[in-house]
C-alpha cells in the first residue's frame, strides 16, 4: 500500500455549511497575515529526511511539541494530525466536524495562532486545520512514518524552496534576485485553488502519447498517476493485475499498476516511470490528466519557485536515478 498525502483541503473550505463559513473567512484572513521569519540571512538550510518517499523535516510547534512535518505541494493549507504527539499543545477537538459537503472534506477544527519553528525559519501566527488522527484511514501507515504535520503553500509562497536530494537539505532562497542554475529544466507553474500544475506528457509503451496538465503533488509518494477518462490513451489495466491503495484524508482509492512510461516536460524526458491508473469518476484535480508525485520528482533536485511561478529541475549527481 502506498500513501498519498494530498489532502484536498480546498474542497473542505469551498463548500462549508452554516457558521463554518465565518471560521473559513477568518482562517483565510489569518493565513494572509501569517509571517515567515528567518533566523538569519538567506539562503538558509533545513535538514531533509526521505520518509517513505516523502519530503519531511522536524519542527517545534508553539515551543511545546516536536513534530515531523511533510512538505506537501498538495496542501494549500497547513494541517496538524492531532493525537498523542500533539498532546502538549492542549488542543480541544470536541468541536471537530466534517468541514464541508465534498467527499474530500476532512473531519477537523479550525485552529489559530501557531508558531511552527523549523530552526532556520519560523512560521508565526499560522492558522492550521487540526484533524483527529483517529479519524484518518491508514493509521498504521501514518504511525510508521511518524508524520504529524503538513505544510505546503504556507511556506512555499514566501521563498524559493530547493529540495536537494543529494545533500538531504531544503534550501530557502530569497525570491528577489534568485535565478535558476545553468543546465536546469524550467517548467512554468499554473495555480488553481492553491494547487500547482505543469504542462507535461507521457509516452506509453505502444508509442501513444498523451499531453496535458499534470498536478504536482510532493505529498504523494508514488511516481505518476494517470486518470482514466481524461485522455483516450489512458485505459484501465485489466482486472487481476497488481493494485495499490492510495490513502487520502477521506478514505482509500484502489489504483491499478500499469506499465512504465516515459514522462516528458519542457524538453526533458524521464524514462521508465512506474505508472498507476485511477478509475473513471475518481477525484478530479483542476482538469489535470494525471499527478506527478514525489517518486518522480526525486529523480531530480527540484526547486519550487511559487513567487516566480516556476518548477526547476536539476540533474542529480550521477544522473537521473530511479526512485527507491
């Protein structure tokens, strides 16, 4: 079983009932006002750990709880998975409820005024959605990884964030004056509801090609998901083959393994990319035909430049490597 941490939080905030609308407005205003405070001059480095294919780093929350966070481009808002590890924060989740009418809506509570201190940088006055971990599917997987927090856009919108998989470091650069290194592949980013997308394509083993918009989700630890029904070339692999279960915040989705494909983007090509196929009618993401996950991204040293609306790929030492 592979775990996807693309939490689909925008769906939770888009269709809120009753008094939750007031909280969601306050939540968005608090996000806009939250600050990223560096401990020194940029660039700064954070230790990065590969946890079951995810990009993770430690942080202290409100000076009380040491938690492991995942850097998730599929997370427009920040999340706490509340359980024993978050007990020092004194979270009262007695008001936790389903945060919307969408099937992707989680059970949780709006909470305000957090400081997430990563050492070199701290996010202050940050609102977060607290999700009781006991309501999550795949609890055993979450416990194995130890991830208890998710940060995406709330960090990435402030800096150019470089994930150096060769050095196991996250580097935070000042968007002003930063330029991509020589030899990099640069993909323009499209933003929809806080998620990021790139134009890319795949070449199937029989030579057919499909090109379109791909969701970029560093919180999904598999390499490539293709959505059946979005392109004529994408056909569901026959029943009886290998399957995996993607674990989303609202439940499980069975996905079938397909043959490896070539992933193409901006003149760069990645051969032998493992593919998964989601069935027709599965959760749609911004009109995309597929999702590029961390399993593919980590074949490069990748830089997320939200301010400049760019995704930058730089070859790793020793060339492009296959995901573990």
